């Protein structure tokens, strides 16, 4: 496995692989790798011949006051995980490599960046879309892999790729969960023991939603109220949003029919946690 710290070196490695007719897969991450990331890497290894994992805590997607400084950066452990998983190249640039001067060009995806996490994290998705566009231009993958865990992000990136005619495919992999249902996240490290236990109520509320929709309740407001009740059992959980939206436009819906995204964001201690499920009432 090669570790490329510069744009020039990753380009050279990918060019050589392309020259041999290899299909290039990219898994963009911020590091602190866990089984969720590994599931994306495994899918990439299965689907592609040459897999690049990028590890970059992207400063432009953090707002002032968020956890950019304290975000975990265990590079040595991350490299071990990548090596074991069969990754060909880890691209781990510095912020100076990715943003050598003042950045004047941004990718601003409209509308679908506004609801859900866009509301409380202004500029977040502009940073995400911009860094993904940069990574796609640097690595030139045939396929890039994202997690359903960050549902809005995956939808935005898909849309950016379509709208800007970027020549790659986006594959979205299912959310990997702990045995008790909590979505695996690098930010779970911020939780103390009690908060970690309380965090299981996030997925419990999503399961509750699934159950009551299956039982025939389709009024989104009523369903959200039921989910609220589940989360409110834990006073440590501060609800940022519970939203039921169209799974493509991300517009709020009144009646749950067809394919919908049920998404949650909460604050638990110093951690901001998100989770979601897709419900298809036609199935
Ligand atoms: P991050 O390092 O948090 O930026 O995540 C990098 C990629 O891993 C994103 O596409 C995430 O959606 C994905 N990811 C993070 N956690 C999970 C998980 N629990 N299951 C599946 N994918 C995940």
C-alpha cells in the first residue's frame, strides 16, 4: 500500500493504474476509520481493481465553533486498517495541499442543501461538495463510495455529479450499526458511558417510526410526535430535528407514501449525532 501525501504523487499512482486498464474506486473519508468506513472500502475492493482511500479532515466543511480542531486524527491506526482491507493507495494530504491559498471557487448545490443538516450547519455542504469535486478531479475515480449514514450528503454529491457531468458513478452503501443499533460514527468517541447508552434511543425512534408506518399511520406530523416521545425518554438528548422528507427532493411531506427519508439529528453532550432510515411504503 502506498501513502500519498501530495496531489502530484496520488495522480502519478492513479495514472499508472489507469494505464493498465484498472477501474479506480475512491472512498473519501475524514479518517478515524471504523467498521462503517471499512464496509465502503470492502465494497470498493469488490467493485474496482484499484482503491484509493482519502483521509482529510476538510476545514471548509466545519463552521466556527464546531469540532474541527478536536476531530480525531489517528493516522497510524487508519493506515493499518486500510492496509489490512487491501487498499492500494491512501491519499492523506495536508490542508495546505488541498487549499494552498484563498479558495475562490466553490460548488454550491442549491435547494437540497437547505433542509435537515443544512439548517444548522450553514456552509457545511458547500465545503463538502467543493472538497468532493476537488477529490474527484485529483483522483479521477470511476466510482466513488459514500455511506447512507450521511444520507443528505450522498444525495447532494449524486446531484453535483449529475448536474456538472462529472464522469464517475456514485455508489451508496448501507449504514453499519453497533449491535444495539447505534450508527457507527467517529463522533461516538465523544460520548461518555451514560450518553453512549442513551444514544441507542436515536435508532429506537427510527424503528418506532418504521413500525407505526407499517401499521398504517401515514400522517407525518403524528409519526414525528411518536418519535419525539421515544427520544424524550432520555433528557440528555437534545433534538435538533426529526424530519420526514421526499427521498430525492428532501422536501418535507405531510403524508408518508412512496419512498421517504426519515432523518434525525440530536445533540448528546458535546456530540452531534445523525441517523436516518429509508421507508418505501410500496414494498
Ligand atoms: P466521514 O469520515 O465521517 O466523513 O465518513 C466517510 C464516509 O463513510 C461517508 O460517506 C460516510 O457516509 C461513511 N460512513 C460513516 N459512518 C458510516 C456507517 N456507520 N455506515 C456506513 N457508512 C458510513
